[in-house]
C-alpha cells in the first residue's frame, strides 16, 4: 500500500501570490487578475476581459520542506470551433529558481470561440481538478508554482505534506512589462517558457507581466494601472496589435504613444523606462492591417488584409511604427535620461526568422520565445543595457515595492 501524505491545507492569501494586480473572490476560490478592478470596468471587449484574467507570469511563491504539493484549481480553457482543442495548460514548479516538475489539470470550463474575428464565444462549465507534484527535495526551499499562461485559473486549495510560509524578500528588482500576445506567451509551451519569464530569470528580477493577447492598444486604463503599480523597471512593447486591429492611423498613433508615456511618468518619473518596437513579422512589415484568419491548410494562421497603397493615407505598418517610436523616444529622451528605446528586430529579426519562422505567421514558437528572452536578457539586463544591474532604481515607490515583495 502506498503511503498517503498527512496533508496540511494552507489558506490561499495575497502573501503567497506574485505577478498579479488584483484578486477576485469567486464561489470557487481566488481568481488572479492582471488589471485592477477600476481598469476592468473600462474594458470595451471580451478579448481583453478574457486575456487579462489568464495568469501569464502569475505564480504562487512559498518556503517549505514539503516533498509533495497539491493545488486544486478550476481552469477555463479556450477552444476555437473547428480546430482541435489545445493541450491542457502546464503548471511549472520551480525549486530555488529551477524548473523541477510540471503538471496539468484536466477538465474545467471550456470557452468555445465560435468566431475568430469577433471572438464570439459560449462557456461550457466543467469540474475542478488538481495539479500534483511529488518527489521534491526534503529540505528548506523556495517553491514557485507558475500558473498556465493561457488558461483562466481559479485557485481553490493548496495542500502540502509540510508547513508553508511566504517566501522571504530576496531583494530582487520588480520589472513591470506590457505588450501583446507575444509578451503574453502565445505559442510558448509552458509558463516559464514565455520570453518575458525567460528574460526575467536571466535578469534576476521579479516579473509583473501585462502582456495581453490582442490588446496592447495604448489603452489609457492600462497606462493608469501601470502608473499606479510599484516597479523598479518598466518596459512597453508596442505596435503589432495596433496593426492587427487597424486601430489607428499615424496622426493618432504618435499622440497616443506620448499620452501613454506621459501617464507612466506621472507615477514613475525617474524609473528606467524602455520602449520596444515590434519584432519582425513579414506579413505586416509593409502591409497594413487588419490581420485576418488564414486557415487554408486547416491550422490557425494569419494574413495581412490591408492594402500597401494605403500607407500614403496614414495607415500603419510595422516599419512605419518602428520609425515613429524611434523618433518619439529620441525626442523625449532629451529631457528624460531614463527613457530608452530598443528596436524589436534586435530581439527577433531576419536571421532569427530564417532559422525559427513564425508558425502561424504572427506568433513565435517555443524556440523563438527562448531566443527573444535570451536576447532581451543580454541587451537589456546585460552590461550597458537599460536595466543593467547596478543601475539606479526608482525611489518614488520603494516602501510599496517592499510590500509587494512580501505579498502585503
């Protein structure tokens, strides 16, 4: 007969969670959000309402001698009608910063997308399940459980075979990042395999990932949420979703970028702030949006549906956006020495695309996520980079940063 652990159930509290901006109590437990309630009340569509609740970068962090851990959750999985369902989301367990085990939770709710363009969907309810981890080292250790980055995850119960306490503050800087589905982690295979998670590990920082699939649209409520979030380092990766949605023309884009950066500077006047332009995406380098589904071969793919001739009337392409972002940062940095710019093609450019092409013509695959994360860590966190170790941190929110690190 196998030995059954003497389980200890630890209440799920904010002190055990990192990477979120808000927690909602549901009939099942706790639902992490990556936008605060005030911002969520201003969300205009279901796309962002869903993706901000998908916990990319959100993790439980605690100290324990436990060798066995169970986490009960209720996932909500996204399935596109007419396509095979994706694999169950992965829970990554790290021991002292290293990936030690993975698990999945079967079942759960299913959000069936019946129209890829409008994101019209129906919800089919399902049962909760358990992510189980065993065989962990029997010593004091820091344990992190990174939640599936593309599954809404309601947290129900945490059980271990030894007591749990919040992990102590390790003094790492807090990196607040905003971007599109690429930053969210689309096509990454597991939550610590997204490029921001890989870059954060390489830079030795605490990640707060506000990468929102399809929704990096310079929304003022996102800027205000970032303004009010304590951080030592801030980056914004802008452009691809503006083209995807055909949301702006050049006349509106420049002022919107200025407004977004002005709002960030209201709360973080001296924090290192990096503006990153889009990575290479051949379908939209010189062809405007909107982006349209292109399921010709039976797999989800995308194509550019705009007309290159419309660039003359201010329609945006990635090439136009890169030039505009470079211009804006160059002008603003004359009065803002903590403002920096990075051409996204330095993270993923022509050579990278030749070796690791975008599998759906829009999003990087797992190996490309690793390439982008490694390049970001080298260029931004490395010697001479905008976020290099030893660079002065922001001072305006230091007490609150300490509270976030402790989970207060």
